[in-house]
C-alpha cells in the first residue's frame, strides 16, 4: 500500500496526460487491487487539474544524461551464466545435441549469414568432428559459393588437419570458380611449395599466368623460380609478361634489365634496354627509361655510352618532360666528365629551353636570335643551316614594315654566317636573292638588305652584279638611304660621272631635299668645277618647296665666302632678305661685313644695323628686335665711340610687366597671366606710354619716401612714451620708500 501510494504520488507529478494516468492506474491495480479506489480519486483530481504554465522547465534533462546515469548505475548488466561441468558421456551428448540444435536454429532463421555457418563448422572442428565440419562447409558453399572467407576457412581447416588432398581439391574448386581472387592462388602455391611439390607449384603458377594477373603475381612466379636457381625459366617469364602489362610496361622492362644485371648477364641487360628503346620509339619515349639505361652503363664504366644515351634522349624528349634527365646528365658530367662535357650539358639545357620557346611562339624572333647564337657557337654548319631555315620559314603574318624589322635580321645574320663562318659565297648569294625576292617591294623595302648585297658582291669582286642589284633597287623602290649608299659606293670607287648621274636621279626623286643639293654642290666643289657648283646652288634656291631652306642658303653663302666672291655674297644676302626679314639673317649679314678686310667695314656693318633696325620696327616679335639691338650694342662696345654707344643705349627698350586675360578653348574665362613686354623709345606710338611709366615711377618713389617718414615719426613717439612711463614708475617707487 505504501509502495502504491508513493508510485501514485510520483506518477501524479510526472504525467500530464489523462491517458497516461489511466495506464498507470491499470498497472498499479494489477499489482495492488486494494488501491484502485485511491487511484480513481487521483484520476478525478487530475481531470480537474489544468496546466496553466506550459513553458519548458528550468532544468532540462537530455538523453545523454539519462544514458550516462544508466551506465553509471549499471542497470542493464546481466549476471554471467553459470559454468557447466560435464562429468560423463551422456551429459556430453546432451550438450552436443543442445548446441547443434542452437546452431541449426540460427542457420534455419537466416541461411545467408555465413558467420553462423563458419561458427558451426569451427565448433565441430574443435570437437574433432572433421567430417561434420566438412559437411557444414559444403552446405554453406551451396548457399553462397562466391564467399571468399568461406573458401579460405574451409581450406585452412583441411590443411590444419593435414588433409592435403582435400585441401588441393578445395583450392582447385576455388580457383576454378573465382580465378580473379589472387589470395586463392597465393595460398595454393604456397601450400604446394611448403609440401615440396615444386612441379605442382609451378603448374599452379602457370594456370594463374593464363589469366594475365597483376604485376605482383608475375614477380611472385619469378621469385619462386629464382629460389630454385631456375634463371632461364625466370627470364622466359620476364619475356612473357613485359609485353602483357601495358600500363606498367616501362617499369617491367627496367626490372627485367636489372634482373639480368643482378645475375651477371650484362650483355642481356644491355640488349633489354636497347629493345625497350626500340619498342617504345620516339612517340612514347620516357625519360625514366634513359635514366635507368644510363645508370646501367655507368655501373659498367661505359662513360661514352652513357654520354651518347643522354644526348640521344635530350634530342627526342620535350623539355618539360626531361627535368630528371638533365639533372642526372649534369651529375654524371660533374663526376666523370671534363670542362667541355659540363659545357655541353649546359648548352643542351639551354637549347631545349629555346626549342620550347620557339615552339610556343614561332614568331618570337628574339628567341630565334638567342637560339641561333647558341647553335653557331657549338654546332656544325648543317645544324646551324637547319635552324636558320626553320627560323626564316616563320614569315610575319601581316605585310607591315614594323612587323618585318626583326624578321629581316634573321636573313642578314644567315647571309653573314654563310659568308664569314662557312665561307660559301654561292650560298650567301642565294640567301640574299631569296630574301630580296621575299620582301614585298611595292609596299615597303629594306635599303639595308640591298646595300649589304651590293657590298657582298663588291667583296667578291663582282662589280657589275653589285651595280645591277643597286640599280634594280632604285628602280623598284627608291629611298634616300639607297641613293646615299649607292653614291657613297661610287665615290669610294672614284666613279664621279656615275655619282653625278646618281645625284641627278636622287634630285628627281626628291627635289625638296636640301641635303642632297648641298652634297651635290660639295662634290662639284671638290672636283674643282665652281661654276657647276654655283649653278647647282642656284637651281636649289629656285625650288618652290624645300625642307630646310635656311641650311641651303647658309651653305650657298659659305660657298661664296670660301671662293672670296664677296660681291656675290652681298647679293645673296640681299636676295635672302627679300624673302625673309629674320633677325639672324641681319646679324649674319652684319658679321659678314665686319669680317671682310676693308677700310669701310665698320661703316658698312653699322649701316646694316641701321637698316635692320628700321626694317624690324614693324616686326611683331619684339624679342627679335631686342636681339638685333643687343648685337648692335656689343658691336659698338667693341668698335664704336661714346656717342654711338649712347645712341644705341637710347634705342634699347624698357622691360615692363603686364597682365592679359586668358580664354579657354570653349570661350570661357581662364583667368589672367603676367608677361613681360618691351617698350622701345624710338616708337612714336609708345611715347605716351613712356611718359605715363615715368610718372608712375615718380609717384611710387614719393609714396615710398612718405611711408619711410611716417615710420620714423611713429618709432620716435613710441620710444618717447615708453620713456615717460618709466620715469613715472620710478617716481612712485621713490615716494613709497621715502614716505611710508
């Protein structure tokens, strides 16, 4: 009764649903029918009870806490079963019957659970009932004959009980049904070998190899043969399996070669490597094969063979796939090579780098230049020619001169290499002609190429071919550089008549080129034909359009001065001043008159300055007029009198600062800027401005004087007042001290 009431109390606190309360009443009534009336009153109270606060409790209990508490209190631990002691055969039979019935019941419940079969068979085996265990395994195999564990347990049981023939039978059945399970083959072969049945073990391996298993199986077979010193049979196995395993074939070739090396068959090992190189060819070549081959030869002290192998591989393997090859080659040369060999390694590495660069971008002509420079320093002429041919085959895709500038130097270097290094003039001529035929002369040309071809023919003492080539160049695509180069060539040959004809053609091509006129006149001057030179100058200054007329006039004037034709020089100056009133022309004219050795040179020079001053009054550029006056002042300072100097000084302008309004491009106001202007006293229009400027300067001077005077007065007053204040202070102190 007390228990029921306690249970009722706890239940009344824990449950909150009427249905749960009813279940509790029924359970409690079954245990204690006396308390049914008490539970009915509880139910009535509960039905009248309403939960008003449905919020979660303050302390929450999790499932983890419940499980931990159950574990700590060990609520679910069951006591161990009692130990059974069997004393006679009858009890043993009863025990066996009971256990077998339990195993059979488990198997009958779920036949597919192989662990039940294995436990049953192992129990029978523990009782030395091998026949019963064998029967159980056979029944299990009927259920699932593809279960690997079942076969292994079955065979292990037979071997453990020394039933060899039964074990062989089981292994044969297993490898027949499941030939891809390597574990069966390994255990079967191991069993035969442990039994000393070498022939049977070999037969098992042969049956296994017919299924072409993985690499480890082949190596197991080879190791088996090697354990019994059957090297020839191991070699035959290698021969079979290196051609079967495609994914690992390279690795297998290397292992085969190492096998031959390990057993002292060096020639066979070398032959295996050579067959491997031939088998893979250049399409499927791998650096690991060559590295292994080179190490093999290095072990045999065949250093030349090693070097040949590395070079052969480097010529056929792409750079990004040959990093290990380069590394091993460098180490080898450092160990066994000389300085030349180490340099060859570095050159080969750089060569591979350049090959990759030009393959990535065939129009990268800078990479071609570096590559050719490297090849020229080390390779034979045929190899260099091959690289040059590959380089010049990459023509620029667009016919624009800027794309051809770097490309044309490939041809130039090619021709110079053939001429200077190989010393093959006929091939050099072919290179020049092929390049000149390739250039689209109607769009652009390269004068350098024509001139180099002409100079080459002259070096070969074939003057007619050189002239023919340069003449063809001028006819197809005339250029200033072509004319200059051709004329210089004829000058060196002292063919002056041809030079004259070339200058005439040159001037027909470009009559505005002042440099050409000057050079033509200089040629005639050197040849002593002064009249012809003067006529050329006259034709030149008569041209309607010139690129540098001031240079041409200066050259003509210098020419007349050199010939001491001062009258013609003055005439030229007058003609030039009719065309332009530039201040430099006036100054040059005045200096010319000053340089002429005559009694009236100072007077003529001063007269020219006077004319220049009058002429430049209307000039808008006041700086030019100032330049002329300064030049005149310098002249008078050196050669003139005091009166002439004073006169020129009065002509010099006043420099004043002014402001002007700026306007932007869109017409808006851009602010003001200051600039310097020059006011010449000689200009009548500027006289009022000069008077106004003088009056402004006088007013400014007066203002400065007045300000200085006022500053002086204020300073005096300040010191006077300060002195008075100090005197009053001293008097007050005296009064305090004397009359306290």
